[in-house]
C-alpha cells in the first residue's frame, strides 16, 4: 500500500464489500492448488476480530486464519489475496486508533515471516515480537527476510 498516512483504514476495515460470500471457482489449476472449488471471502473486520484473539507471546499465520475461516464457513479455502490485504488493513487501522488496539504484529506471513507491509515495517514488528519473547532470525543475503524462529511452537490454535 502507499500513502498510508492519507488513508482512513478504520473506514476500510468496516466496509464489508458485500462479504462474507462463497464463490464457486472453475479454474482447474486453482481447484487443484487449493483443494476444491468453494472459495470463501471474509470481510476485513473478521480478520481484525481474529487477530485480536491472539494472546501475548503467541503468533498466528495468515494461512491459519484462512484455514479457520474456510472450515467455519464450509468452504474449501479462503481467498488468499484479500486475506493479505485485509490483515494489512487491520494492522493500519489499529495503528491509526488511539484505543482498542489489535495486536497485528502477532499475525505472520507463511512460514513465520514478518510482514513488511505493517506499520513501521519489519523493524517495528521485530521489536514488538522480541519484547514478547520471540527470537527473530534473518534469512537471505540479497533478498533479506525476517522470520520468527520456531514460530510453530508459539502458534495460537483457533477453535
């Protein structure tokens, strides 16, 4: 995203965009990749609600949130592009609020990767996660990325 300081992320968070909904997909490659044709779309506020449930010292991945939504809504999978966008919207909306914080830094990308699209980038997320006892490791030489070490040991299980 660009020009974050000029956007009203709380308005975006509360704009459901005709979601939730389930769409049947027909693209065979996508059906094979995601294991079915029933694709669920969760509204942005639902991501925020789930992200608020992650307790101190625990983490979750966007993928685990997507699995949770698909299971709860009897879909084969949750649409991945909006999932990434909506978790970023939830993060920026929390950043713009003076109260009712969402601990967005506990929501990671695949394999425990930190999210450079969150407020303050990976440095701010790294600082918050380390303050909660997590160890952050760097991978890569030219394309440097950061991960929570042994993140799967700290994964929060959604019911």
